[in-house]
């Protein structure tokens, strides 16, 4: 039997239903402070693109330069292309990524080869 993925003791369905204020209580202090300040225009635009993709209005994949976006429950299950400085790298958002930054999953440095 496969183990069900949880975040702080809550499964995916419970996490999708909670509000942003309740989610803030579950994440670490750095993410909580960032969420408490609110979203800037770039982050609001990303959330708007996600909603359009959910409705089926957006045909292209969701692409963003916003590496400092905290992964919130609304983003779970989506494939977001995050910019690494040169190209867009696809990232599949899962439950384990909640509370972390999008930029953590896309490396922006290459190995030096001579």
C-alpha cells in the first residue's frame, strides 16, 4: 500500500480547503512573514495565470520569472516553468514543496567544466 503524502499532518484535500491565514500558521517564520506582507504585482500576475490555466483559457504552459514566490496550496498539482536566468525549467508542484520558494527547485548555476 502506498503511503499518502501529507504536509504537517494534513492530506492534500484538507490543504486545498484551508485559507491562506491557516496555511501561514503551518509554514516556517520566513515564509509566514513573506505571506503576511502580501503579494506584489508579479506574484498576483502568476496567480492570475494559474486561475486562467485552471479554467482552460490559457493554452501555453504557465511561465514565470518570479522565483521568490512561496508555494501555496493553490499551486499544488500544476506544472510551472520557472526561469533560471537563461531558460525556463518545468517544475511539477507537489505537496512536499509547500512553504518553499519556486527558485529552490530550479538551479541557476551550472557546473564549471574546463
